[in-house]
C-alpha cells in the first residue's frame, strides 16, 4: 500500500449547465487528507469520499494535482493538491 497526503479544496461555483460554470472562490476543507492506495493515484471512490459526494465524477490533472467535476453536467467540485507521497 502507498500512502499519500493531499490538501482538499472545495469550489464555490456560480452559473449553470447551459451558460457555463464560473469558480467564484475555493475553500480548504482538509489540509492533510491521507489516502492509502494500491497505486500511485487515488481511486474514483477515494476521491469522491474526500469531497463527500456520491455522484459520478470526471477527474483531470496529473500526479500532483487532481481536478474534480460532477460527471453529469460538468459542475466543478474542487481540487486535490499532493503534499507528500510515501511507500
């Protein structure tokens, strides 16, 4: 198992699906969220759990930042920033 620690940021979003979304602000909901995973990247389930959402999500980013949107309409949910990565 690999352990990683992430900052979890939730977005304050304005707009709608037809006209588009605008991220108005972001709020840190956890500065040290720990995830234990089998690979280098958290699973969809682990990412949804970090944000407390049960809906399907679209994930983008790389090994140091993860952007999360709601799958059905593209609503931006938030982002996760990698703090540390350990075996």
